[in-house]
C-alpha cells in the first residue's frame, strides 16, 4: 500500500562504472510525503526544483490520498460520486485501468472495503469470516463496480470504494522524473519510500546501482544484506513484500496486508517479496502489488510475457530463501546461500 510500504526494501548502494564524463554538481531534495520519505538527487545545482516537486506532490495528494478528507478519492468514497475530476485523478484512474487489465485483474483499485475490514487502513479491523468476506467481495470489481463517464465517476452500488494508492508512489516518481526530463537534466535518482527511478550517473560519475535487501535479514533489523543488485539507467525499480506489514489474528493466523482480489483473503503463498524493473515507475509499482497478490507461478509467467518488464521473486522454503528471476533480469550477485 502506498502510504506505509516497506520503507527499507531496496537500498541504494554504489557500483563502479567504466563510463565517465565531466563532473556534475548535484543538489539533493529530501522530505516526507505520502506517509513516507522522498529523496531526489539531481545533477543540476543551477536551478531549484523544489517548487515544481511540491506541485507534483500537491496534485497527487489532492487527487488520491484517502487519508486526506478533502481529497477527490475521499469525496468519491464518502458519496459514491465524483463530478468534474481533476486531470490528475483521471490520469491515475486511466493508469489503474491499464494495469488492472495488464495484471489479469490482480491489480484491483476497488479493494478498499476489504482492506478496511481486514484492518489495513486507519480503521479498526472487523471480525472476518467467509460470510463477511463474501459480502465485501461483492463490492469489488473495477470494471463492474465503477462507472466512468465524461462527467465523472460513479459507484455502481452503495459501498463501493477506491484505493488507488497501489500505484501512487510509482506515478509520483514518473511525474517527478518528467519534470527533470523536461528541464534537460541527464543525471538523477528519484526515490519515494524505497521505490526509485534513475537516469544517467551518480555524483561519483558511476551508474546508479540499487541493492535489493534480504527480506529474512530485514525482518531481524539487518538492512545491509543484499540478495542482488541492479543498475538503473532510465529504469524504475519497485518492490513489494509481505514480511513487514502483517498481524497475527485471534486464531493464530498470519494476515498479510496484501489481499487476493479473487478470494478476498490475505495472500498465503510462499512468495516473500518481488522486485519489478520497468521503464515506467507506475507500471513497476502496480505490477509489484499484483504479482504479490497472484503468487509466484502465475506472476512469473505474466512477467515473462510483458515487454520491458523483468522481475525477481523471493520464495520461502523451510529454513532458507530461494530466488527466481525472469529470463532478462540483470543478476549481478550470486543468490544468497542463507
């Protein structure tokens, strides 16, 4: 979920590159947004981009942040109607529709009633059983439960609610990167809550290289153990996992915050995390969520079928982790022996 998702899942590290070019002076921008952090490293110290970055954040918050009562998505969730939506809201819904279809409907923006009931929002969780899940699952269905018209959006029935934060960080990263691209900046790294997109080279004149941490070690508080690393140049990396945000219910069941839209229950497969590489941060973000929902076998088949998408899957097997990769994933370290 966008506003509290795996803040340390991917960690920036440095890898020397053979490429070199004239020294570039970088300027860093840091702060809090969407309930997490952002860090933007820009190879252009001659301009201040903070106002433009803040404008991107404000537009996305106003459109999609369900924690803000006055946001457009909050208006829709309260009334079931949103007339004359902003360009940003429409653009985000268009992206939701695109990746809903691309993910075989596992990226599901109408899951909000189930997320709330299972206790993964700002409200107290409900007593959940098969009957309650079936009742709420009847409100889920992006194509059937959301009516889209030229004038706005309408819930097909009372109780339908949207959560479009599953691609919000990625969407924001793409918009921030677009600000820099339009300004002619050739070297930058944009990061929000551990998701990132890089272009060109870092302040040392080397490639932006990202280490993907070991989930088992991260759960123990160790954040410097890497499973593998990848180089970003015009690519985005998004990771999702079920090892940080979960609870144990009254019956002793581990309940992940990731909900399978086909069943309405939290996922219970062997996949601990997934990391997705794509040219679009929005796509990488949405697919990382969808892949975790669908499980490793189906996710790997789908990832292999998508152009310009690569993924790494971390699977739990008894006392060790096993990694699987799509055929084009750029492995730079040997799999961990842990």
